[in-house]
C-alpha cells in the first residue's frame, strides 16, 4: 500500500521553532532600539537650548519684509452678486 510517512507534514521540533522565534524577536528589538537611538538621540544637539521667544520675535528687517507680503490684496476685486 501507500507509505504513510510521505503524507506527514515535516515541521521542525517545537523547541527549535521556539528558539527561532525568540531569536527573531530579539533581533527585531535590538534593531528597533538602534533605529530609535539613531533617529532621536544621536542628532546634532545645539550647545545652548533654543529660545522659542527669540525665534518667533520679529526683527526690524523681518517686519519690513512681512509688510511687503501682506495677506490683504492690493487691488479690490469686484463682488459678483447674483
């Protein structure tokens, strides 16, 4: 008759599969931790903590430039009333 060994699924031992899954998860955690350090921790840090108020304060040169680019249109468009 037909040999029944041919139809049995060939899976690794459960203990070997657990070790492979654990190793894959460990590698994933190590790589994600390294990526986190690369993105968030090893950036070029400024010597002095930046001052947001000084950054957003308008200097006289910036105020003149801002006046040139006003949000108000220079020419008034006619209103189309229907």
